[in-house]
């Protein structure tokens, strides 16, 4: 069992009752360029999510998935232009984010 699943499985086995995952991107525009995170919008990640959840539940713990979008905080580490509610750049990144529409 690789990485996070093994780490959290061990905590569950040790008696931890509730585990909240690290951030899981909800849209391609919020992903890291290296695609190092499980992606909530990507069906190819479902088997890994299932394995992770099963490993945690097997030890008796419950699991909450933390969802996120990096918004204007991409800092150039995405293949997408940053998306945000407004076209205001982050203080440390001069790139103007794409202003999201109501549909987005």
C-alpha cells in the first residue's frame, strides 16, 4: 500500500477516530503541474480513493476529504491560467487570474 494510504492506515489502526485528508483539487485549473495530488474530478483516481478509504475504514477510523481549488494561488505551478472570483492578482504573483463566470 503506497504512501498516504499506508500512513493513514497506520493511524487508523492506532486508534485515530477521524482523518481529514490533505487538499484534493476539484477542477483541472486547480491542479499542480506535476499532477502529484489525487484529483476529485478525475475518474481515473477513483480506484485510488477507494483503496485509501478502505485502508482507513479497516482500522475503524472515518475519513473526510478536504476539497480545494487553488484560485489565484497557483504561483505559476499549473498548466492553466489561475482562476479566481475576480481578476485581482495575488500579491506575490503578477499573473492576472481568469475571472470566473457564473457557470464556472
